[in-house]
C-alpha cells in the first residue's frame, strides 16, 4: 500500500510538473522532438482511459451489431425471394426496410420506421413498360 501511496503523492505529481506543456498555442509549435516524446506516455494513458470508458459505457457493448431483418425467415442463412415478371401486373412495390408484414411486398411499414428513426427508406417500385 505504501508503494501506491508514494506513486500517487510523489511520482505522478513530479512527472506531470516536469512535462513541457506550453502556456500558449504557439508554444506547441516550438516543442522539440524530446519534448513531444516526453508527452507520448501521457497521451497514451489518456487515450487508453478514454477508450476503456467508451467500452464501459457504449450502449451497444463492444461490437455494435445492427440487424435490419428482425423477424423474416430467421432460420435461413440468407433470405432470397424470386418473382416471375409475368405475375407482377402493371406496378409492384417491394419492401426494402424489412418491416413489411407481407414481405417481400411493401405494405407501407417503412413510413413508421422512417418517423421513428429519421431514415428515408422507401420501396422498390417495378413498373412494366407499356
């Protein structure tokens, strides 16, 4: 415990007081290589603490995984639909937001999604040439 006390009360304050921190913005441009090298450990500690704080308080955890498809054919490794052009009629709208209850056809679910998230997704509209 005495080692920790000595570190906090003597070593760290002595180290910080010996750093070449300029009093003005222009002073940063006048620092030499050795001055910058002596600031590297402090920058590394501050960067490491910032990153660890980010990991601790990130709402997604360490890796943010965003799934667009929340419910459609989740047992399949890849969702693929085929549509015969002859069955389309004059105009067809296909879902691109993955929220449609009649997927792959669009049912307008993207409107609520857009209002909630601020997104601007809409359907894929396919029209037959006349």
